């Protein structure tokens, strides 16, 4: 009997050891996101949902963003800049391979940058790289980039997901089968459900702690809450139901991370469509909006009011919210001055995120109070990109612009809200060529002021970034300096 007891005790002890070892060895993770990518090529779409899955995980650029917003070397180990600021010579890292086993070298860098600036380029941020006039392969690990004019933002711009390095051998199938140089390789995409990645054993950098990762797409806020509470997912990045956050904060199974983003959430206005081509009408729209009511009603208090297209956490931000303060009587007066004493009808296209769908209902009701009847059309993300972003077939829309430092979009008259102001275009061109920090700050302040005075869009709030994670997950980004879910430094606590 004693022998049996000892035997049973030994078995139980062994089981505990196995269980403990299993817990320590956990090396997979399931991350939920609200938006599913329309395809998997970050260099030919405006959808930040692509970067949310693939940035740094699968694809890397010459430089990259860190979680604190800093820009550090990526596939470029170092670089030299000529005195006139027109030539950048990049030294590439040794031993970098794509996930298909082919070598990443200067030819791939040249191919990538030339492809961005090609006449038929579909790159959503092509304008950021327009100063690149020539890319030359000096040797396999050295590439020279010549500019037509100095660009003080080049290293910053090269960190965007739009400039990740791709290979000519795999680019034809990149939208369905992405092949990059990152710490994780693409395994499978079950559309409408999930994307799976696994650790790339030949990765040039530090091996990630995770062996595999699954990205699940859950667009409905109620379903998002249920999936986290049931522990079906380990992390929900950008949790879309802020009203549920207090429940998670009170539950020891979870940790709640509330970060900031680069996401200027705006009521975008089609500046070339009547009657929005009249600045008084745009101003009337701005004064009809109660920002705080939207933040409270749609985001349950999570969000920072903005009065122009600039992030409040940026040192160069100026607070211009008073210029478009909530004043429905002023809104009605402006409409009358513009020839619309009884208001008018327009469309309001709303993509899936909660800030848009929930915020849109509130904004439509606010606009109705001054006589503007906004017909709501709920669209999926792919439809929004096709109809609003590409087709420019809209009156109003709501979207959060999550690209970092993207005030330059107001210098592009072909951008979807079609704002055409020669002064802003000249100012941004000068800004891009200026290296002096004080002068750059002055230009940014002026650009913010002009955009606010022109009431280009209805500026709502800076998007907060709530992440709900199981208590044992560590290494997640708190803030979102770019739209990304970087898993390279994520692990489970022992």
C-alpha cells in the first residue's frame, strides 16, 4: 500500500512537472483585431489593417518604428548622408533572407523603391517618396538613394509600412502570399476568419519567443467582448467596446493597456462636391458637431478632442479646438449665409470600426439639428476603400487616419477629400526640404492653422488605443505610433 502511495505520489508529481513545464513553454498566441485586411500587400493599399498584421512581423523596411515612436535601423544597418542632403548611402545587414530562402540585397531595395515611384504604382503614400530620383546598387550590401531635393523626413518615411522591402520574385502573388524578411513567416489566410504566422528560423535578428501567432478578425463589439471574456483570444488589440473596459480592469485574469495612437479621427468632407466646396458650409458642419458628446457616447470617454489634423501628444501640436467649437446657432447662420437656410441632404459613409458606426449615429443626429440630413450608409472596409478613398464618391465619411505625422496629405489635391490649397502645398514642400527643427516647428504650426481655418474636415478626436490581454502576456506595444501589432518582443511570463 505504501509502495502504491509512493507510486501515485510520483505520478502526481510528474504530472505537475509536465503541467508546469507546459505552462512555461507556452509559445503561441492568438491576437484579435477588429478589421481584416483587404489583401496582404502593405505597399499597394491605404488599409492600415494590413500593417496591423504584417508590419515588422512579416515585412521590414530599411528603417522601422519602435513602440515609443522612435525610428531605428531596420534592414539598413547604417547610412551616410551627403552634405547637401541629396544622397543617402545605406549599408544593408548581412545574412538577411526572405522567407522563401532567397537573399535580400541591394537589388531588392532598388526594386522596392523603383516600384513605389513607377508610373503605374498603387502605393497609397507614393507622394512621400517622390523626391527619390535614382536608386543605384553600389554592391550587394550597399545601395545609394539620390534625391531631387533634400527631404528631412526620408528616414521617417522609409519606416512606414508602405516602404517595406519586397522581392521581384514574389511580388506577383504578394496580395495572397506575402513573403518578407521578418521574424515570422506567413502560413495561411482563411478569409473572414484568421491569418496564421510561424517563427522564421533563419531570421537575421533575435529569435522571437513565440513560435506561432494567429490573428483573428472580430468586427462586432459584442462578439469582441464575448471572445475576450471566454478567453478564446489572448489579446485584443484596439478593443472596440470601450464600455466594457471597467469589467476587464476589475478582473485579475486580464490586463488593460490604454495607449495613444497617431489616429486623427475626422468627419471627412468631400471638398470638391457641392455644397462642401463652400468654406461656409464646411464651417457650418464643424460648428454643428459636439466633439465631447461623440467621445462620451461612442468612445465612453476615451479620446482627446482635436481642432486640426495633428496628434496632441506631438510637441508641435497647437490646440485649435475653439475655432470649431460646438455652436449650432452659428452653424445655422453660416448655412443661411451660404444659401442653405433650410439645410440640405448628403451622404455619410461609415466603415466598420466602432468610432465610425457609433460616432456616425451621433453626428447624423447633431447635423440634423441644424438642417443637414445625412443619409447613413454602412460599408465594409473594402467597400470604403473602393467607394470613398479611391472613387471619391461620398459627401461625408468618418475615418481615423492612423499614419504617423500625416499632415502632408493636405498638400495632395488628389487625396480622397480633395482639398486643393496652393499655400499648403508650397508649405509642405518647403517643410520636406527643411532640416532646422525650429523652422520645421513653425511650418507645422502654420499648416495646422490654415487647415483649421479652411475647415477642410470635421476634426473630432485623437483615437485612444485600448488593448485587453491575458495577465501573462508581456512585451506588447502600449501606444500605436504606427498601425502595427509587433510580436517580435512578445512573450508569456514564466
